[in-house]
C-alpha cells in the first residue's frame, strides 16, 4: 500500500507542477534552477555531517569532490537562488511554495479538490506512524488502493493533454482530446471487468504496436 500511495502522490505532484508551470506566474527557470539549489543544499549538509563524524570511512574520499563542487559552484548558485527566490534564496520547492496543500491551491480549485479528496488521505499510508494502518480492515485497504488509482486516472490524461498542447502535439495528433477521453474511460472499464470476473476487452493495450489505432468505445 505504501508503494501504491507513494507512486500516486508523486504523479499528482508532477501534475500540480504542470499546472503551476503553464497556468500562472511561475517561471520555468525556477523549475530548472531548483535542481542546482537542491544539490548544493544537500552537498553542504553532507559535508557538515562528515566533518562532525570524521571516523566514518565512507565520508573520506567522496567529500573531497563534494567540497570542490561547493567551492566552485556555490557562490554562483547562491546568487541565482537569491535572485529567483528572494530574499534568502532557500526554497524547499521550486515554486517557492513549501506546503503541498498551498501548491494545490495555487494551481486552482480543481487541483485543490483532488488534494483534499485523495492526496491528503493517501499521505497516511506513506509517512511514518500508524495513522493509516492501525485497525486497517481488508475493505479499507481496497478503498485506499481504489483512491490511489482514481487519483492517477484523473491526473494522467489531463497531464498528457497539458504537455501535448505546450509541445503543439495537438496540431499533429488527430482527435487528441478524444484519445485522452478514451484513456480516462478505459481505466474504469478494465477495473470493472476485473471485479465482475468478465473478459478484459482491452487486453490488446498491453502489447499493442505503436501504429495500432485506438478502437472507438461507446
């Protein structure tokens, strides 16, 4: 359950990032720049830890390379970070919005609703302690898994659509929106057939060739 919940939450976070990047004032340079900022942060914290514990053998040779990275790139990355995330240049997320609930809110009410309906609930199965597991019944587990899958179903096709429009793929893929609607429905159809013990009419999707066309579903 932890693996399923983690994967679905990560997919939602990517979906949330797409909305922030394409629907508001967030800049793509922050998305790219955060990579360096985060690597520098962790590098400094690693150096601090191994400086306090010189007896640890694994911290000897690797730290020389890490220190060289900090010395060579640290001033440049710090300056860029302060420019993109004033005043201190210390973001914990590329958007500058630390809390996941606030990032969902910034992306719009539909995204925020998905957060409160699914993401917050699934967090119980990812983080420590027993909030999501104490007294868990079999049917509760099924409900949690269904929630994780539904979160994926609602976000992945929409995410594909965002990427397709940004890359102008909608100009070269015929009936793109209809294909995305098919993706949204086929997920439910397959789960229903599995639950009812019926044949899977869409098993061809598992090994379809790239040039096979999606059949029309009514």
